[in-house]
C-alpha cells in the first residue's frame, strides 16, 4: 500500500463528512488509522484506538465503510476489518518513515499514541496534571475554596451503574473519558430525562479518578451553582478572578448545563471558561435534559462548543434493565429480591431510575414494618397506596398475567411456558393483547416477560386477537368483558371481577 491509499483515506473522510456530517467524522472516523490494504483479498484493515471505538464504528458504520471503499478502490466489494490493538502494523509501502516512528510510539507510549490518534491537537498543548491534590491547591490559594467543592457521592461508581441498551453509549464513553482524561471525547455531553443516571455517571468519573491515585484536580458542580457563583462575582466586581479560578483545575464535571440558558452574561463567562479549559486540554463533561440544539435560549457559539465532542443519550430503561437495576440496588443493600417481585416492581411504568428506586425502597420498608416476607402480593399492597401508581401497578405485566391466567384456569407459569394446546394459546394471546392495550411496555418487553427470544411471537398474538375481534362479534364481546373485568381487578386482596370463563374455554373449540 502506498501514499495513494492515504489519499484515498482523505477522500473517504470528505465523503463521510458530506454524507454523515462533521460530528461523526471528528468523533469516530478521525480516531481510526489505515493499518493495511491487501489488494488480492480486497481487505482493508483499520485500527481503532480502543475497543469502545472499534465496537461503535463496527456496529454503526461498517456497511458504509465497505460501500465507500469499494467505490474508492474501484472494486465490486471491499472487506473492511477494524482492529483495536496498538501493535504496530506491517510497513505500509511508500508511506514515509514518520509513520513507522508514530507506530513505534504506540508501543512505547500507548497513552500518548491514543491521544494523537483521537485528538492530535491535544498533544500540542501543555496539559500536565498538577502534583498537588485539589484540597491542597485550595488551601494554597491556587483554587478558590468555594470553587473546590468535593461533593462526589461515594456510592455513584461505575461498578454500581447498571449498563443496558438504554445507556450503553453514555456508560462506555464515561468510562473511556475517566481512563483517558483530556484525550478522548472532549467535551463529553450526556443528555436524557431526569433521574436516568446522568449525575451518577458524572460522579463515577470523578470517583474513578479519585480512587485510582490520579492527582487531577476535579470540580463537580451544577450549572445552577456556576450561575450563582458568577452572580456573586459580579456583585463583588471579581468576574476575572472567578473565571481564572478554573485555570488550574484538570476535570470539570458540570451537571444540568441547560440552566445557563437565557442568561446572556453567564453564557459569556461560561464560553470563556470553556475555551480556557479546552485549549489547555483539560477534560470537560456536561449533562443536560436535552440535546444542545434543543436547549432554548442558548447562544450559538455556546451551543457549538457543547456539540464539539461526543454526544451520548440515556433513555428510559427497558423492562430487562429495570429488573437488573432493582436487583443491583437490592444487592447493594444486602437484600435478596425474588425474581417475581423484581418483575412486578419493574412493571410499574416509571419514567426514571430514581422513581424505580423509590418504589423498591417502599416495598422493602413495607415488608420490614409488616414483618412479613416480601412477596408479589405484599409488594402490591405497598404500592397500591400511592396515587396514580396503584392503577399502573395493577396494569403491570405480572398483574395482567395473573388476572388472565385465573380467567382461563391456568397459572402464570403455564402462560410463560412453551406448551401450545389450544386453550393455553388463547389465554397466552389474550394476555399479550391486554398487556399491549393496558401498558406502555414495548413488544420486546412483553416478549421478555414471556421468555420469548424476540417480539415476533407477541406481534403474532396481538394480530391473532385483533383479527378474531374483527371477524367474531361474540369473541369481541368476550374480550371486552375481560378488559372491563380487569379494570375492577383489585391486586391488594386478590379479588377479581365476576366473569363467566366457561365461554372462553369453549370458544377455543371453534379455533
């Protein structure tokens, strides 16, 4: 492979910028290096700086890479393989010796090579972490005491954070940043709804650095605190001192950055502080409740700075992740949470992990006060006292499964089994249909509850019930009875509405 291959790589970056935008190119593709090209096998090997980048690019842009390089090489197909090791690749033909020196750095100084691969400009900055601790710096007067606020919460660590599909990018990026301060994804911007784990990840970054012997000066603060301190600086005529107070910190972790919106003077100070830190290669991590482009009242130049690094979102967790979160929280409290209770509590539609944890605390405390084992029934009693949660909990997946199972004289275990006799299939399909009608859970979540590998079974069940409702007025009336009976179902006492189930059993003979 000669220099022309490097030129093709530059051509690819131009095409990628046009097709996917500068954010994708700067964050992902510029982190890659061309390792080798085998014309006989039509194999292009790219090297990623770490496993995280390799996995993300492979899962999101592999087809794009292969299609574009097939066009650039003039081949019908090109296989692209991405490796994440830092072992020097074979000599690249006529590439200058500078490339070989660069690759040797990857063996001798992997961290420096990693920085160069991702953000070459960082190495041109003098960014040496101080040998003093943050508290020593504050006591020495190098950092204002009010700026150094060691408010990191010990329990918010990476090992206590439950990784799932709803947060995997944010979690992985936060870990990568903690392990490569100032060298990867700077700034890192994490956004999502309240109570989903953004603050947890900010603290986890700080706690990782604090517990691994790093001497980095870490400042964690909310944007609201930044605003209040800036206002105080204006009153004291010490704005310059306020901004320069950030000069000697190494890591800024700022929560809820949306609070600086619609505050012009604050945003000007924020802009200067950001530039001060970023130009010095210091690590910056922000959280917000929405994307920078969706924050109303944010100056364009501030918005562009927030969008200049990696943006990762955190979404409402799936049922599977909610169950894992509950079990992790219980484990941390040395409490054994049975699977059926975890399913039940997780099935209560909650908009945040914080709310979910609140439900867990309530049911555990209720069981302790009642001096009874924590069962699904007891959990139902505990949650039934909460306004608006009672109905949602009743309409949770376990509640629906129990109700429908009783109507057909089956157990929940029967519904979740692989058995396929006609009566049981009708009951199972009815339960899946009711779950979709009465909860906000996804088809995947419903399939997971029934221990199915994918959601196609659920789709088939729902379509089957819907078709029968359209074609059979009698069946439609019977399903309406089930839904009406379920509304009056009282989970606390286990009582159920009086529904004649004989007709449901007999209707299976007509299928």
